[in-house]
C-alpha cells in the first residue's frame, strides 16, 4: 500500500514539473515573437545634422523669386543652386582681385629640340616688349636676323646680310599695309617675301613659327608648297641678302622680309632647300663655329 502511494506521488510530481516546463517555453516563445514583431517595424533615425543646425523648413530661397525644395533629412551641403555653378577661367583674374600669372612664351616652344635651343639662345635675355621695342624696334631687327641665320646654318646655307635697299622696300610695304589695315605687297619677281600681321607681344615667335612650317615640307618637291613657303624662303641656299620692315599700329605689328636673289623658284628646290644636317651628340658645337 505504501509502495503504491509512493509511486503515485512520484508520477504526479513528474507531470506537474513537465507542465511547468511547457508553460515556460510557451511564454518565452511569445516574448521572442513579440520582440521580433517590434524589430520589423522601420526605425526612423534622427537627423543629427538637422538637430544641430535646427533646420525646420523644406525650402531655400536663392534670391529673387527662385525657391528650391529639398528633403529635410538631407545634409545642408546638398542644398545648392546648380544653375549658378561656374567654372573658373584660368586666364582671368579671380573675384577678389588676385591675378593669375600670364602664360609664358617658352610654353609654346620645344626647348629640347635644336630649333628650341636656337630660340632660347637668341631671345633668352630679350623676350619682353620693353626690351625689343627700344629705339623703334631696332633690337627686333637684329634678333630676327640672328635667329634666321642660325636656322639657315642647319640647312648648310650661308648667313644673310642686312641690305638697306631691301629694308627700304620692306618698310614701304609695311607702311602701306598698316595704312590699309591688311597686308599689301609690291609685286616684284626679283624678291622673295615673308610678311605677317601679329600682336606686339608675340613678335619673338614669328621666325620660329615660320621655321617650324618646315615640318610639312617635302624635300623632293620641284615647286613651292603653300604650307612651307615661309620656311623655304628663309633657308633658300641661293639667297644672300635680306631687308626687314616693321611698322607698329595700335597693338599690332606689320612685318615684311625681302630676300634677294629671289627664293622659291620652280625646279630649283632640291639644290636650294637642303635637309637639316646636324647630330644630337655634337649639337653643342653648333653654336661655337
């Protein structure tokens, strides 16, 4: 009897404990489900930037009647008028009056080529208007002649001599051109001619640019080539004298070169316009002889 009672008590105790365990698991599941339900709800974060600067409106006025709407949750740096974005022009002064450095002439030159080295040798101490405009551009005449003769040396041509008669004729054409505002040349088949209208500040680049047109020259040609006329005039082997005329009008120069004997003659190009003769390893001696 006592044994049966003991067994019954043990079974009853086990059942009660099992029911408590099941009820505890069910309660935990309900709590976890409730927690999951709360986590699925979207959480709207606070905008710290908005709280800091106390931005309450959704509109910004840019002056006049122009109004731009924006999201109040965006950062203030995103609010701007895109129509007023400007790109700075590097060639103009800044709004506060600070001036940018002007472009230098050297930036247009190939300094490490022989032609670039010739230009720097001739112009390195006189590349500004204040220098070569002295005495009615007398310095400019000499610089033109020195630079041109160094280019002629590359092509095995003799140096030219300045001739007063040719210079007078070149000056007459330059004055007539300045009076009419355009290049006007006197037709004379016994002279070769180069002429140009240029800004005063770009005068040191004239002979250099004429010589660089030789890059387009065909050394097998028998007739003048329009893309290299000025180049062949300068290096023509049969030429002995040159005259230069320079007239200033406003901010521009009218410049004429007269060559004698006549250059750019048909069927005489191969013996008068020779290929350049120099080597990079002895180019230093080029300026010594």
